[in-house]
């Protein structure tokens, strides 16, 4: 190590701390945007070759991203206000009464229902939500801001992707070959994750939307909402079909409510989400993308769940990236450790 190396390292560390103090609020959108650039790298490269323009390719990818994320959010927000405004005091009272009736024989749940489920308290809350939706959108100002920042950073990183990833390779403290291996592995996994999330959300949203439309609900609206809800671990679509079943029970018939519950639990939660979702990941990985990532389908599946549990919506992107990075660095560490052992044995 040269005499100037410690000074350079100290200056670099100070520069990182200074940059962190400025860019800390933007680290999550920047990270998500970079991972999404990795996920869509091959598609972007296809457009670059087709149109011979990096600017046009970036513009097309940003437009696709807006259509996939921002447009459904805006539609759900504006249409959702109309549904909330239709809920009057009497409708809410009937829904609350049905909910209490369903859990009256369950000791703990019945106490909670009697304490917290009160129509006179729920109605003002729904009005506040309606006003909030009208002003900011159904996901809140913070999430909407993150979405816009992700799109902006995605456009910038995507356009300068070659320079960006060359910088990352140079900064990773391993050989150029190993750093490229790490980034390629993460990029391959993110590609599978990105397209799997989109296909799964659309698939489950269509299943729910088509079925719920038979009972007079807006199939497009609730299909979009279910697509987003399906990304939430554990509870997922229950956030949507439970209120709809209660509403149907009070306004339509008990048979409609039972049909919604059975269909949502059996067809979507068990068959589609638990059984078909890993198959979708496998088909996208092996048959459509011919992806060579060493991370298995079930690991990707559980890393999405783990990521969303820890980081919320964006955890679907961050979770698999962290998991893949862990796998890749572990593999490189084992290779370096094995080489050191062999060198030590040969020296003896």
C-alpha cells in the first residue's frame, strides 16, 4: 500500500458520509430504480438495437413503467373515491352488524368486534379517507412521491446504465471478473423477479376482477386493487375480498358473500398464489427468459415475501436483490477461502 492510500481512503470515506447526509432521503428510490434497470436491461438493449437510439429506448421504458405502476394507481385512486362516497350510514351499519354476527361465537374476536366495530365511528373515518384519496391518491403522498422519484431515477440510470454499472464494478473490492459476476447474478435474478411480479399481479387481478364483476362490482377497479393487494404478504387479497364479502352479505345475499369468500380463498389464495405462482416464476425464468441465475424459484418466491415484510411494497424488489447478493458474495468468499487454503497447503 502506498503512503497516499490511507489519505485517499479517508477522503473517500468522508465523501461518502457527506453524500449520505445529502442523499439519504433518496437512497430507497435510487436503489429500487437501479435494481429495476438491472431487471429491464435486456429489454432496454432490445429497443436500443431496434431503434439505434439510447434516448428513445429510455423513453419507451419509462412510458412502460408509468403504464405498469403509476397509471393503475391513479385509476384506482380516482375510481375508489366514487365507491367510498356511496357508503352511507345505513349500509355501514348493516355491514358492521353482519361482521359482528359472524364472529359472535368466537370469544376473542367477538370482544374486539364489539369494542372497535361501531358504525358511528367508521363513517367519519371513511369520509376522511375519501377526502384524502381525492387530494393525494389511494396510496398516500409518501408512496406516490417514491413512485415518481423511482421513475425519475430509473430514467437517469437507464440512460447512463453502462457508466453506472462500470462504476459499481470498479467500486466493489474484488477482481473485475468477480464484480461482473456479482452484478450479473443480481441482474439475472431481478429480471425474473420483475416480470414474475407483473405477471402474477395481472393474473390474480384478472381472476378476481372477472369473478367479482358477476356480482355487479366494477371488475376493472377491483381487479387493479387486487393486483396490488396480492403483493402484500400473508393478508394480501383478504384486505379486499373480506370487505366485499361483508358488503355483499348485507346488500345482496349470503350466497354471494359465501361465493366470494370460497372463490378468493380456494381459487386465488390456495391455487393461484400458493401453487401457480412458483410455477409462473419457473416458466418465466427457464422458458421465456432462459435465465441462468443459480437462485432457485422457491428462494425467489420466499425472498419476495421476506422483502415485502421488511420493506413494504418496494421489498418485492429489494428482498430478492439482497438474497442474491448474499448468495453471490458467499460463493465468492468460499472460492477465495478455498484458494487460500490450497496456497497454504502447497506452501507447507
